[in-house]
C-alpha cells in the first residue's frame, strides 16, 4: 500500500467519523453517545489494521518481501538462461569436462 493510499484511507475514515458525529444528533442520539460511538468505531478500525499488519509480518506477506521474491525469481531466470546459453555454446568436450567437475565437487 502506498503512502498516498494510506492518507486517502485516513481522510475517508475521518470523514466518516465526522459525518457520524454530525448526523447522530439529527436522528435522536445525544452528543455523548455519538462521541462514544465514533470512538468505538475508530478503535475497532485501528485494532483491525494492527492485527492485519501483524498477520502480514508473521506470514511474510509484506509488500517489500513480495517485490523481493518476484525480483529474485526473475533474476534467477535471467542468470540461468545466460548460463545455459553459454554452456550450450561450448564444445562438447568442454561441456563433458564441466559436467565431470560438477559431479566430483557437488
């Protein structure tokens, strides 16, 4: 999630709280109850966000980790393709010698 998206979500939640606080007296809820209700909603949102963050950290589903895994996968594919191309361009004798060296030194 980008910083801009976090700011948008924060503003949206604040707007919902403000609307709730302003509309509650109009539907017959007193200010104390409206304040308490708004606070409870905010606390639930914060607890949900923290819980989801901890869950993503524990399971390694963080944005950086996902990007790193994708990068590593692509990097290994490129390197393997280059190595395979280079190996295939070698004469058969050198290929055989390399294979024997690999078998001797695992």
